[in-house]
C-alpha cells in the first residue's frame, strides 16, 4: 500500500506540473533569468544528452524510425548528422519539463538534487541518467512498420503500459544479453528495447558525450595523470562528472588503499623479522645439519633417497613467513579488516551527507523515473517463490561442485606432473619435481581462472534471470552475490586444498592413497605445507595484478590508437566535414565502448584482491604490500581509462557501495576462519609449541642453557622400514653417493609408531592442541572484531546531529542556528 500511495502522489505531482509554479522552489530572479535565457538558448548549437549511432546502409530503417518517432512524441529534440556517408549520428536532447517532473516527487532535502533550491539547471549527471532510462524504456514491435500518426500513437501507448517495462529496462545493463530469441509466434511479437535494437544492429551505439571544458579539464590535469599517483582524488569533481556510483567507488578505493598502508608495514615487519632470524632459527639449523637423516623417496618411479639437509635453503625461506610474528600479524589483520570497514562506514556517511543523499531511497527514485516515462505505469510488486528459490539453490550448489571438481583436476595434474618431471632429462627439474609441479599448476590455475570467469558470468546471468528480480538494484545485488560466490571458489578452491588437505590425505610410505590405483597423491614440500601455499599465492596474486593491469590499460589504448588510424581522413572534404560542431560526436564514437560490467568488474577485482589480502595473509604476509602498490597504480589506471580511453559512463545515483559492503563483511569473517586454520593446520607453529612445552629438553631434562626446540626435527619425523614398501615402489638400482651401505630405514614427516605405523601419542597431543588453538583464536579474533565494531560508530555524531536538526526544521519550519 505504501508503494501505491507513493505512485499516486507522484501522479498528482506530475498532473500539476503545468498548472503551478515551478515544482522545485526557485528564487524569483532565477525564474526571470530562465525565461530570458530561453531565447538565447534557441540560437545556441544543440548540446545533446545522448548520441545514437547506426550504419546508414545496413540498419533496419523501419525499426530505427519508429524508435526515433517515440522519442519525438516525448518532445525530444533529435538532430541528425551524416558522417562520411557511412554512419548516421543522432543527437538526442530531452525537454526541460521532463526534469521538472523528476524534481517534483523528489523535492525533499535528501533527494540528491545538488542544492536544488539554488541551482538553475538539473545537474548534467542527472540529465544523462534520466535520458538513459527513457531511452531504455521505449519498446517497438519487431513486425510493426512505421505508419500513420494514429498508428504510431497506438504503438507507443501499447509499448509504454506493459507491466514488465521496468524489468526489461533494468535487465538491459546486466541481464538482457542473456535473453535469447524464441522461434514461437508469441515471442516474435514481443516488443524490443534499445539494447535489443543495438544487438540486432539497428543501432550501433548509444552514449553520452564527454565534455570539452570545465570539470573534465580538471579531472584530466589533476586526476587522470600518472604523476598524480600520490595526490588526493577530487571526489567532488568525479561525482559531478561521472555520478555518485563512480565517485563512491573511487572514494572507497582511495580509503582502502590508504588503510592498506599500515597493514603493508606490519606484513613487511613480519617478513623482515624472518630475515633477521634467517640463520638463527633452531629448526633451520637442525635441518641444515641433518646430513645423516635419510628421507624416503618422493615418488614411486626410481626416485632416490635423499638427505634432509638438502632442504636447508627452503627451510630458511619458510621461516621468513612461518614464525612467531605470524600469529600476531594474523590477529591484527582480523582487527584491521573490522576497523577498515567501520571507518569506511563513517567516511561514507560524511560523504553522502555532504551530497544530500543520506536519506535517499532507491525505490522512490525508481518509481519517480517510471512515472516520468509513463504516467500510466503499473506497479510491479515484490514476489517470492520457494520453489524457484530451491531450484536456484540447487543450481548454485551444482556450479560450486563443478568449480571444486576443477580443483581436484589440478590435484591430479600435480600428481601426474610430478611423476613426469621426475623422469625429465634435466637434473634441476628431476631434483625439484614437486616444486616445479606446484609452480606450473599455479600458472595453469591462473589460465583456468581467466576462462572460468567468463563461464561464471554467463551462469550467474542465467540464474539471475530465473530469479526474476523486480528492479535493477535487486537484479544487481542478486547477480553480485552469485558471481562473487563463483569467483571465490574459482580462485580459492585450489588454495583451500593446498592449505588444508595437501599432505594430510595422501597416506604414508607403504600405504599411499593413489589416483586410479597407480599415482600416489602429492605430498607437502619437504620444508612444510605452508611453502606450497606461499608459492601458489605469490604466483596467482602477482600474475593477476600484473596481467590485469596491463590488459586494462594496454588493450583499450591500442584499440583506440588503431581505430583512430583507420578513421584518419585522407582528403580535404572529409577534413572539412569533421570540423563542424559534431566533430566531438565522432571523437566520442571512436573511443572504446563502456562495458556494461565496467564498474562492476572494478569492484569485483578489488573484492578478490581483498580476499587474498585477508583470508590467507598468515601464509603470505607480503599480500597487503603488493595490494597497496597495485592500488596506487589502479586508481590512476581506472581514471585514465574513464577520462581518456572510454566513452562516458552513464551516471548512476547511490548513497553507498551497495551489496559490496556485505561482501566485505563476509570476507572479514572468512579471514578469521581462514587464518586460524592456516596457523593451526598448515603451519608448523602448533607442533613446535607442543614439543617446546611437552617433549623438549627444557621440560624433560630441565635444561635452561639450550634452545627448547633442540631435537624438534628428529621428534617430528617417523621411521619406516624399506622392506615394507608397496609393490608399486621402484627403488633406484644405484644408491646415492652419500650412502656407504644398504638402506634399511628412512624417515618421513608424520607422528607414527615405528612398529605398526599407527598414530602415536604425540600425534593426538598435536591434534588436540591444533583444535584448541583454532577455537581459541577464532573466538578471540571474533570478539575483537565485535568490540571494534561497537567501539567505532558507523555514523559520526556530527552527521547524526546535522540530520536531527534538519528533521526539527522540517517539523517546526524554524531554521536552526
């Protein structure tokens, strides 16, 4: 009922728009200046709100003319320009009464009209946004030719009163490309939107123009420059040119980058702590001196026995990120994630309050636009179906299962690759077969990520259409949740396996778990499982950030250069023709298309980076530093791309970053769980502490003059009798040079008895300690997050008091002090 009352109010407001004085209260002198400026505006060249482009010789003329006639019936001014006898450009400008009708229902102080009581004109971002909405809504029948004025009016009325007009329009930016034409007669008579006309090549493009002077000049000089990389962003100018949605993205990205600096410093200090203790670690010393400790072969096919001291360098490198400082760093990062979100909420409240958008309502905005476009708009109510939700849930789980299956495929690849690398003719590859398999697997994983990103998007769009959301905002939120879920499993399934399953489900010598009964599952790196996780994260994060940035900048830049070379005029007539007032139209047309997912892709890229920076940061303390450096360039790269390389993005109004805030909060919780599991399961921190306080010489022999970790390596290795190897094991015929006699026993990483190979008492002690630490860590970290969230209010008191004062003024009519 509330929504229907809202619509009726706007209808009344629209009907009175021609009978009353201006819908937005303006000062008398502004009214007089508007009247006096009308005559002068008539003599000025047309400044279109939107440009429509079509191929003169290939497009469907009937459909094109019918679409343009619909715009003319709404009193749009359309100017046509024929360029090079190939392309037709239509400059579309909306009448001023449309924007007055928009201001009427949104005349409250938080409507975001940018000081509507003192402004002469509606902001250009609002103009573009409203015109874009109207352009997306007119529908034409595929079989309806352009007829008489009466027939066109009937066609126009039939197309604008469709109950699902908003659904089609809202689907255009996110879901329309997934709609497929059906062969039935019913589907062939369905009206077509502008997006469908573009897909059918009736039109080639529809875009607003970049400005030549004013705000854009300031953005080019002070924002979209590499030399301004450390300068604060002009958020106010970004908002006035690209709209609130883009401005909030850059405000958030700038705040995120600023907050990354202390996290990067902490991660670097943890890494430097490991470097300072590079040669002093007792565990590394014992590994480097263990030249008499013979380890079991790492594969079945004639892999040699090897000395534990062979992994001396890897052991020292592992200590760089697997040390006592890692625990403190993981707890601090959980606190950092919470503080970052809480401070961003405060920052966002200050920003949107200054924009007069603090109390802006998206449903109200959507209804206002619908009534402007169609006074007979029929309200589309919210709907929910448990059957549809169940089907969607099953389909999402099926897709997640497929993505997890890909992670298992990488496991099989590494198993087979390790066997093949051990047979290589290159000695380096043979000796480091496991490490090479992990590294190549990481590269293959990244390639799969690129492919699956496209697949995930199509699946998410398909599921989004099945859900039938009511508005564009609801559609965007549904799509965001699904695509992020799919992308998360695409990126992290392999990392989850390496972190928590690698080396723990592969069995033991004499009883290995095998794929297809032949290839045994891979083991952790001899220096520890966390080394494999570190390698995987370092490769994926480095490739992702480096290649993504190159792709984002170089490809649009090369496309633009190539397009300009092809369009370079070669004779004088063409040059003169392009120097007319529509020269800017052609220049904008030559710019790169704005992907409908452009801003969405930027947010998604940052969410994946944020996940890398927080969830497994205990295994990769340098992740915040890499993210900080990347984001310094990312801000300017996105700025240059939007200002210089792409057509102008259609502005969108917003007062927050939307569903992405909930995604960030979910990542923060996953970060606590993930880092707790990495420290408890992947790292050797817990086994070392159990040995130090239970089995070390300091406890058993009451020695205080030696390092309490003395003897830890020998204690963490189990003994295996060579005669108990499986039949698949083929030992080398020639023994290594360091052996003087036949080998009867070898060692392997585990806590098992030497007689029956069952788990020893030490294993259960370590297992209990891991579980206890995990529970304690997660509870403490979550409590710290809750306390931090309570301690830092979401909205500053100054903002609350400001809006409280406004409410009092609205009720009493008396301005405050």
